[in-house]
């Protein structure tokens, strides 16, 4: 909110004036009101620990992060560039594997990665899109310096909290929005549904889109319900779907309905017990064969996890240069690869200053 010299940054000028007129007591009251709204709406996430799980309210900060137009355009361009390169990378590794042939990524990082799905080799996803939804985790260090911490392209979650945060902010601080030109987030479900419908195979005029959830015990179940309601589509579990005659069908009270697009929030291993984990009750037996035949679109596609593995993170700037011929707009956090002896020794000598992530 403030520059190093203590002055309020221009983007925060109006909000700072609003805060100056509020007492600490009124801020505490607003914080309590926000938490009560979250509790009433059921906006929680589960924290899994030994002996079960605990429901917690999503953390809510009364002081918003405010970006001016030029800052947001930088973030937007950087995220689009990154997701575009990741999608091309995913298409490449399941087809010609040019990036491996060019020696830019170690083959074992891809081909021996548990998230790599050989079953997807040669499969043509609609519009060549693998990651329809991506969650890019960012951190800001300077005014124009944004770093990517992670690229989440398996089953990214959290957008419902963004939408509800904005809704609650507008209730608590209506004056902060008055007379301001603020980019909307409320149209996200509409844009998401538009994207999902756009990848329906066979050029269906009115494709049937469903959201596949693991069920109410999943930590992000609130979001699954929220997004399905907002998009006006059916929320289904594995048992609600079945494969017949080379298509996926949904059970309804009026008989089977053919499904064209599945927005899945279930991990790869549980999607098809005939192809992956045979003990899974969360998926749909035979689903992989329908995906391979191109008769149903899956968002995100199977096998996207190889692109967001922590070992692959270090190579994303190379992907951007290799596939797009551009320099990365957003920075990577400097990362040490422990297979290199010198880097490994440096890490062991400085563990107290570093974050270690499993690959």
C-alpha cells in the first residue's frame, strides 16, 4: 500500500483515505462480520490431519491487494504466455516430443514422471487444449516484479473464494467501489462455461457439460457446488455417469442423457478404474476409451500433471522461448536442482534459508 518512502501508492489513494476515517474497533467489527458471512455461506476448506479432517474458514483480509491497469496487464500477459506455452508443451510431449529431442528437458523428468500418462500419447484433445483452467500462484517483490511460485494445471481450485471475497468486500466497503473503475470477477462462471462448451467434440449446438466431483468429503466440495450452480450445470459423481455405445451418459430421472464435456475435479488415478486405480469408486469405468475416441472432452485433460510437477517448473521459461520465441514475462523463483552435486551441496549448506519441495 505504501512505497519505501512511506507515501501511499496512487492505486491505494482512495482506499487509504477510507481507512483513515475508520477506527480499529470498526475494522475489527467488519472482520468479524466477514467471518460470520463466510460461516453462514459455508465457505470452508478441509485441513486433513491425523485422525480426520477439520473444516476451516477461508482466510479473509480486509485490506485488498490493488493493482492499477498497467500492473494487471503485465500479470495478465504473463499468465496467458505461460499457460499457452504449457499447453503447447503438453501437446508436444504426447506427440512428437520435440522439446526432448532438442535436449531442453531431461527425458526422464517427463517419461518417468508418475503424472505422465502414456495412454494419452497420440490423443487429439479438442482445439489442442489440455489445461482449460490454470491456477498460477504469484508473489510480488517489487512494483513491477512478479514471481510465479507454481503452475497448477491438474485440477486447480480456489476461484470460488475469489468471487466470494469480492462479494463480501462490496458488502463491507461499498464506498471503496463507488466511482472506481474495477475489473469484474463475477463473470467468471459465465466465461468458464463458454470455454467448456467451446471444446465440445462434434460441433454440438447445445453441448451437455457436467462437473465431476469426488463428493462432499473433498476439501474443495464447496467450490464444486458453487461453480455448478453458477454455471447452471449438473454436479455429478462417478456413479452418476456410465459408458455405453462409445459415449458417456448421465443418469437422470428422465433417462440417460449424453454428456459432451466433463469438467473434472477428480485426480487422474481415480478417473477410470479400468485404466488406472482399479479400486477407485470416484471415476467412470471405460471413460479413457471415450476420451481416446474423441467423443467426450475432459477439462483438464488427463496427463496435465507432468507440466506442473516441481521438477518441471524450472524449465517453463525454456518452454516459452522454445515454443513461442519469447522471453518469460513473469519471473521464476531461483530454483536449485538436487541431482546436481554442486547445487545439492549448496542447498544442504543453506537449508535454513530455503524452501524445499518434493518432486
